[in-house]
């Protein structure tokens, strides 16, 4: 390879805490995308970037290089304001599967390009692929065709859309280089800016199950994401949401499809339902179909009550090759070969269900990847029977875990026990959403 820069020197420069130029970052990203630099060199660059951080200029150069590693889709032919939502990643976070059909059924086009599981968190693509026949791999022409026909498309990155992120994402997943504000911001925004949207809602998580453990870091990430969105003239609103315990009761690829069906039928758990309405209400507002977020929330609720959101879900599953019969009748889906229950060692109240430990146990059971080449198991996962604040008696079931790999039962059980704390008194109820961030700044929010 004849090249303008020397890769080893660039890695050394970042390792030593120096600042790379825009051209140097562009060169690294372009060379990796063109298969001219091996995974191990980019991994070590990512680790250096993770440890030493990136300056604002480096972060902007990284986002732009990843964005322009592919094309920016032109959706001007599709009428209406196109709006998407993206989460920074969590455990049991199936919100995309719920709000995409709600918002599309309310008349706002949703072109959604999602990712796979990352570290201990689940990914929308892996969940969608647990629906028999559902394909997330479509080319650009079909992407536009599905969106025009259904007002919704749910796909993975094609080679045309931010291909650099697609490859870096898979590498970060298995090299412990996910939890970095500039790497996450570049990854999310390169994909989102490439997909042809007009506006974006961001769900920025904090807590043990999130990549940002503190509210402070999550606020910084939200500000970085909003700033990039606004710089590209996309209206961007971010909410700071808690990921201390998993969202809802079900964790795992098929289980999360199942719980999203429950919400779309108006029978879902309270936390998932109210967060879905807040985010879809905001998308409906940004899509100009409501004059305020509150009105958007009312429309979102109506779309569930009148059955149109669930019908949209069936339509998109059919459109993308999936079998709608298991959406209409989820009980017919096959269950994993092995299951085990975690029992409470004493009477009390559940005071903690550590989302990181539960997410990691769910990866162990087969729901996520430990190396890039791993296949995820659609049936593996966890169903919680209790949430934080619930009363529990000695011997009562806290959760049931499912796997097809019996050797994972012992390590997962140990991990799951370490995720649970039980107290004598009822813990105080914590807020699920604490802040909203837009171009005007950071404001407190209560949900
Ligand atoms: N979601 C993404 O798309 N990228 C990240 O790096 C983290 C969450």
C-alpha cells in the first residue's frame, strides 16, 4: 500500500495524546473502509481514541469521514418531513419497534436505519431478524420503495450508508471501545445524517445499563449529538432517560418483539408504554403532524387505541418478508430448550436490578455476541417477574432465563444473582426521564 500517511505513526500520535488533523482522520477512516488497514490497527487506534479522547475538531472530522464514507440518501421525492429516533443503547430497549409503526401510522415517514447488539446492549436489527423471514438487508432503491409505500422502513446499513460506521461498530463491539462520547456521537450521527431525515429524536441513556454511566456524561453526549444534528440543519431533540434497570420485563431478541406487540396492542408495561408515547409524540411533532409534543403524545395514544399502529406493524413485517402469523399469535413462536428461575433469598423489596449485569447475562445466554462472528440466538433471553420497588417473598421468582446453551446456565445464574439487590424498605420511585436537550440548551424534565 502506498499512502500519504503512515498508519503506525497516526496510532502512535493518538496514543501519545496528540491531536490528529482532519486529513489524518479522513485517511484512517477511508483506508479502513477500503480494506487497506487491518482490524488490529484500527482497534488500537480506537483504544487510543477511547483512552485519550478526541478534540471537537477531531470528533467533527470523524463524523464527517464516516458520513461521507457512503452516500447521503435523497428522500426529497417522499412527501412529508422524515423523522427518525435513535437510542444510545440499553437493555430491554425495544422502543424503536413500537414507535416506528405508531409514528408512521400517524402520517410521518420514518426511514429507520438501525444497528446490531453492541456490548451488553441489544440491537434493533437482531430483534427484527428474530421474526421468521424478516429481512433488514435491502438496497437503496428498495429502501425508498418501502418507505414510499409504507411510510416506514426498518433496515440495516447498506454498503452505501455510512459503511465506515458499519465496520467500526462491529469492531468496537468486541474491543471494549464503545463507551466513548466522540465514538458514539460519530457512529450515531453518521448513520442518521446519511439516511435522508429532516429531524431526529434521541434517547440518550444513563445508568449501569447505558454506555454513559452518569447523568453528567449522558448530558455531554446529548449535547454533542444535538450540536452535530443542528450543524447539519436537522431539528434534533434529545431526552435523557434512565437505564439503571432494564426497560420493561422482557430482554432478548424475540422476547422484545413480543413485548413490543403487547405495547402496540395497548397491553404493555407502564414504563415502556409511557416512554414510547413521549418519543413518538415528539417525532409526530417534529414531523409537523402536531403543534406540540403534548398533542403528539395524544395522537400517539390514539394510534394504539384505534389499532392503526398495530396494523402498520403487520404491514411492515409482511412488506419486509416476515411472517405476520407470529406477530398476530406470538405464542406460536418456539421457546428455548432450557429455562431456569432465579428465586429470592429473602423477603423484602427489589431495590436494584442492575441493567449492565442483566444485559451481560443475556449475552452469555446467547442473545448477543462475544466475538464478531457469533450468531445471536433469537430465543435466548430473560423475562423479569419483578421490577424495582416490587415486594417479594423468600422463594418467589425474580426472573426466568432462557437459553439453548446449557453450559451458560451456571455463569449466567451467578451474574444474575449479582444483579439483584433486596432491601427491607420500599425504595423511592426514580424518574425515568430527567432532561430534555435541544438547540436552546438543557432543561429539566420529569417522567
Ligand atoms: N448506537 C450506535 O449507533 N452507535 C454507538 O456507538 C452506540 C449506540
